[in-house]
C-alpha cells in the first residue's frame, strides 16, 4: 500500500540528505567534480599550518611593553606601537605590560609607624614621592609580574625611609632644610633602586616633626599619676561616707575626675595641665612645614 | 584515508593540550593521579591530560612584613621586619602548601622568623635602630624557601603610646565608681 509523503516528511528527508552530504556521502552525479583525497589532505595541512603560524602574530599598543619568550626563555623586550610575528605557540609567546608603570605616592606615618631617629626620638614624617619603572627588564627579572606595584614600592621605600631617619639625630632632621634632605634621600634611594630598575624622580618631605620626647612623656605620666591620686582619694571618701564623697565630687574637688575622656585626651595631647595653682604649662613642639614643589 | 586524517587531528589536539612551557624564574610541579610529584624547569614539556595536574610556582623575590615584640631595659618596642625570600625547593614548598594551605605556610614562616629574631638578636635598641640588615642567607629547607635578608622595616616605641591606653583604662574604672556613687 502506497503512502503519500506529507510536507513534513519531505522536509525531514531533505535535512537527512544534507546531513549525509556533510558526513561524506558522495553525490553520484558530481563524482567527477570532487577533489581527490590527496589534494584535500594537502589543502587541510596547509590551512592548519597557516593557522598555526598566525598564533605568532603580535600587536603591541601604545604605552605597552611586550616581553617575548622562546621555549620559556626571555629573548626580547619591545615598546609599542608595533606589529609583527614571533615564534608560534608553543615555541614562542609574549606578555604585554603597561609601560606607564609609575605613580605619586605619599607616606604619612601614624602613631604605630613613627620613625625613630638616631637619638631614639619618634618622628612623624610625611613624604611625597614619584616613582617610575625605567628598566622593565631589571624590574621583571627581580619581581616578575607584580599585581600591585605601588604596594611593592611602598614597602621598599618605607624600609629605606626608616634607615635614613635612623641614621640622623632628631635635631639635624628637624632643623636642616627639608629640600636638601629630600634631595639627599632621593639620591640615596636611586642608588639603591637602580638594581631593581626603579627611579625616584621627585621626592619631598612635607613634614618632619618630633612627636614626643622624654620631658613631655614625663609630663604625661604626671597627669596619669594625678588622675590615679584623685581616684584613690575618691575611693577613700566613698569608704568613709558616700554622701560626703558625692558632695566633694560635685564641688569639683577632683578636677581630673570630672572631665570626660575627650577632655582627658586633649590634656594629654596638648600637655596643658590646669594645676591647682592655676598655672598653664605648654610644652614647645617643633613643627616644621616646608613645601618643596607641587 | 579519512580515518588517517581524523587520527592526525586527534593526535594534534592531544599534543596541543599536553604540551606546556615553563618560563624563566618559574617551575612547574606535575602531580600524578597517585599523588607523586615531580618538577619541570624552564622549557617545553609534556604531561598526560586528565591523569596529571600542573601547578606553576614563581621563583621571584617575595616580601613579607613580620612583627616581633622586643624588650629592651623594660621598654617594649614593636619590631617590624621586612623579609625578602625566594622559593628554592619547589617540591618541598608545594607539598606544604598542597597539604595545608598558603595561610598555614605563611603562619609557619612568620613563626620561624620570630624564633630566629628572638633567639639570635641580642642588641640594645640604639644598635638595633642603626642596623639595616639583621640576618642574611637563611635556608628553611623543609619549607623550600631561602631568606635573602631580614631587615628592620620599622621600630615603634610603645612607651609613647601607652599613656593613652593607661588613661583610658583609668577613666573606665573611674566612670564605674562615679555611676555607683550617683546610684
């Protein structure tokens, strides 16, 4: 019994035929037009070779360095803009690096990072500097591809800064010209950093301040001693009679105890103590600000 | 012939997956399916895909800041040390990091540095402040690293900071007494 094909069946038949063609079924009518097997293989190999050669194509943009490798060994470094061919994968490859490696950084020491001078005085230092990677080969050989260059430079710089501060007395650091000291420190740094391919182009000290000294440390301890004394007296008064102690507190017999924490901290910081005799004492602080350039 | 072409393409694909290069200042650790590890240095190498795994380890300079408390004539100081180190035995390093983790490695590393500094450093604070590099060329063989140098990164004198903390604790104590008194 003959069954008439529906349009859907015809479409499926067409798709089947096309798939068979793709998978290699030969069309009996076009046998003569087909390429011979050897020609086909030759074409395929040439195409594959071409594709492989293209893997050696490179483009280095402006503000970029390219580091070239052959069998994993660094062979060349070029700066863009350049287009060309190198050894194809896996024999050769290249890595692009940003050529504008450099930044302006500042170090502002906080309480935990005060630098001790040669005479062991803690100094607050604010220094601003500008660095540039001027020899990418040296830099790369030492550190490889650094994720955070600023962090690395900061570490190396901070170590050198401590050494510089520790090599001089606080009087010299505070009273000498900040410009001259900045230049001197910059020259020292550039000698040290030359092996890393790093150059410090600008450097200036914005602040070099002696934070504290043994004299005003003694003053601070005196405030603490007075506070402890008042606390002791208050405790004794409470033991005798709570009401009397309360009245004494209200009558401002314990001036330090009546202050809040901020008030106490201010006294400690400014070293100004309102003593019983009413005298104010201020300790001199040496603060020097000098702007070298902007 | 078609079978040959197919075979050629499959071989090419497997080769392209199996080949890898190791750059300068880098080593590749190949970990076999049975846990055995071996190291490959600079150049082109092969591995067996799916049965072996590759880990690349960089041999560049690394930096780490380690904090060590230091006491000198009753005064306490906080030493911050800058340690420059390199991995010199990739297998030992890898075994440690692979079994534990990088965090455990760094913890052990810090402990070792602290022990060396506390044991070997008998300087007064003036000499210490004037020092640059404290120790040179130390090998941590079991960890697979070599220390190029341990230098002073910073010294902070806690003497000048303590006053704030002492005053704060005294204030808290006084506040409690005052509250009790008002009740």
